[in-house]
C-alpha cells in the first residue's frame, strides 16, 4: 500500500519538464523521474530562499576499527560550525573549542595548533563539508556532466523513511565531481541520505589518496527544515614516507540555530 501511495504522489507532480540532464530514460513503477527531479529541486530552492544562515553545535570523533570491527576513538573535537548563504555561494566557518586525544582534554594551545593543521590539510586534500550543495549534480548547470539513473523506491527504509533512490555517475574523472547514491523522502522530496565519493582522488607529490568514501544524513528541524545531522568519512592514502594512512571520522550536528544574522566578517576571519 505504501508503494501505491508513493506512485500516486509522484504522478501528482508530473508536469512538462524542461530539465535536460543525462537521466536514464528508465521509468520505475510508473514514476516520471524527470518530473520527480524537478519537484526535488523546487523543494530545495524553496528551503534555500528561507534560510540565510545556520549555526550548529558539532562534535567530530576520529579513530579506527580493529580486526573485530570495534571502533576505537583517537581524537575528538567540540566545535561550532557556521553556514551562510550568499547569492549562489555558501560560506563555511568552523571554530574549534575543545580537543581530546586518547580521551584526555588537551590545552587550548594544543587545540589551536591541531585545528590549524587540520584546516590546512582539508584545503590541500580538497575535502568537502556540509556547505557543499549535494544536489548540484541534479541542477542543469552540472547535470550534463553526470549520468543520473532513477532506481525506484528503495526496498528498505532509509533512516526510518520510505525513499526514492537515484544514482549519479560523473562522465569525467575530476576531483570536482562525485559519484553517489541519493535517497529522497517519498512525500516531502527532501534529501535523507547521500553516499558519495570523488570521481577522481587527489594525488599530489607528498600525498596520494587511494580511497575516500563519505555519507551525509539529513533530518528535519522543529521548523520543518531538513539539515545535515551526521557526516561520515573514511579514507586511505599514502603520505610522504609512510606506507599507508587510514582515517575514519564522524561529525554530528546538533541544536541548529537558523537565521541568527551571522555577519560576513566571521567568514573572513582565519582560524
């Protein structure tokens, strides 16, 4: 019955679409995938027009799993994350507040030093954060760079929601493009989860990335906005003279404050 209901919802939004992405012609369960994408983008646009800035309490935990699959925490950061929407750009700033290593709180000086190092590393490795619009592959400006396929209604619920499933595959190997699986809530058309990786991994003289997988979970706020709730990342690479470097981390976003009037100056300041 749920799938029938989803079909009726999707049929209700079928309109003539000018969307011109490289979407698979396949239609699943009678659902017009191009009209579905048009609705998804309209919902995303509506939300972005209402949100000017967001402030999160954030907690980042990094570690590794042993052979038995048990996760061992190595470091943890307590942070503030700030997002500001300006025209077609999204500004991002993070403030490191506390730094824990092997479960022990380190000094403010050590926190600042480690934060500076990580921010610089993030820039060099071109790591994404939640300021990146994950729906970019679906918008006309980038859609021609992707093969987008509608996979139908996901068999299993995603984070408790019945979801439409799309896959995107970059037509070019570029570190500015991504490959991924997208899951959109069937009734509201908001993004619930995206699993993705760069279409091309960063390879520089001093560092080569061999693996980089990420996923972001989204959830509704009390105001009805869908915002990031959790960002997971897992990677493997080779740095300098080390044989291999493995890293895995999860960042949690809590207590979002929306439209508090964040100033542009905040995003010009350096950590």
